[in-house]
C-alpha cells in the first residue's frame, strides 16, 4: 500500500482537537510543535480564528502537525495490535510532500516544522510583492485546459499548477489572466470553474523569488536516505536518494504538482491500496477519480480519534 498526505486547503478550525483529547501520543506532537515554533499552534488548530489558520504561514505547519499526529497515533495502535503496516511508497500533495518526507525518515518532524513555516513565510512575502491567485477547472481534459492557458497568457502570467485528477486541474497566475481563463474554460464546456480563496499563485512563475530563497535553504538542509521510496510531486517519479529529494524540493514552490501522474505511478507499480493520513479527505476523492483499481481508506484526525475513543462520537 501507499501512504498519502494532504496539502493546503485541508485545514479547518477544530482539526486535531478530538485526537488531542484521546491520545497522549497526539498531545506530545502538538506540544512539541508549540515549543518548536514558540507559539500555540495547537490553539490555532483547535480554536482558530479561521483567517489566521488559513494564512499560509500558519496553515503549512498546522497541516503537517495534524498529519504527523495522525500517523504517529496509528503507528502506535498498529504496534499495540501486533500489526506491521509498512507502506511500499509515500507521497504528499504539495505541502503534504514534506509530511511524506518525515514518514520516510528523510527529515525529522522538528526540522520539517521549521522548514514549512519558513516556506510559508517566503510564499506569503512573495505573494504580497507579486499577488495572484488560483483557479480550479473541472470537467475539461488536460489538452483543453492547456489550450485555455495558452490563450489566457495574453492577459498575464498563468500556468497549470496542479494536475489533481482527470477532469480536475488548478491554474495559478495573475488575476487578469485567471479571469480570462475562467471565461475561456466556461466557453469550452467546463463543468465548474471556481476561483480559490487564496491570494498566492503557488506553483507558478510568480513564486520565483520565494523558490530561489527556499532552494538556498534546501541546499544546506541535512537529508537522510529515504527508508521508504517517495513519489515526487514534480515528475510523478520514484525518489530513492537524498540527492534526488533535494533537487525535487529546490523547485517545489515553482513547478506544477503532477498528482495524477504520482497516483498512476504507484498503481502501476502495484500499490492500489492507499491510506490518506491527515486532516480532510480531499486526496481520497482525487485518487478514486484517477484510478478505478485504487482502494482508498481515509484516516483523518476525526476518524483516528473515533477509533481510539471508548465512547461513540457524533
């Protein structure tokens, strides 16, 4: 099987709270995050306010923390039951790739937490200097969306940012170009076109400054050889060395997320069983739409807490 971890957009106020209340292992993860970051990230996860949690500088470490809490609790539970659950691959969507690196023992949680906090800071600053946004296009194939991007580029910077599943692609770029892309996509028969509530053009050329600064950090970052192969966002290929992972992370903010290719790579190599670990259940739906052979189990924070609690939860 494969373990997969969600990225930004999966956060919500209250995430991790039920798990914190029933698991000492989860409490250690949240306390560690609070201590490392020097502020109550746990309170922000549990209580909000929503606009602060959604800020990329906070959302990135928050999602990582909740995902690792879920993973550590499930590993402890499996061990107590005498089960050995060892994934063949790990992968994460955008930010989730950093959770995958922790799961593969490439980097420890403490270092990953500081890394994604800095990643969020750089992206936020870059977004303030070169504002943009993101647009989800549903119901068009990739060729049609690429034609939309080519025409909309006359109005400004725009690119394909996330190839999430067949029929679901996210574009990233400047506001005028996104507005034009929305018109063109609707004219071509898109089922839905949704402007995402974000002012940062992730995985686009507008993030060039943040990407260059982040690459300098990654160049100095100690990385271990992965104990579990990691499936790359950028290429959809298997990464088995620290050097390969370093190259992947250097371009991570700038290049598109090829999630469809990543899922198909794992299925083709024999991993049709997926566990989505972390808040929400976005990836479960994307995987099911990508491969009819895939079987997905969602182990989000609420599901893991429910499995541990001696009392039924509403």
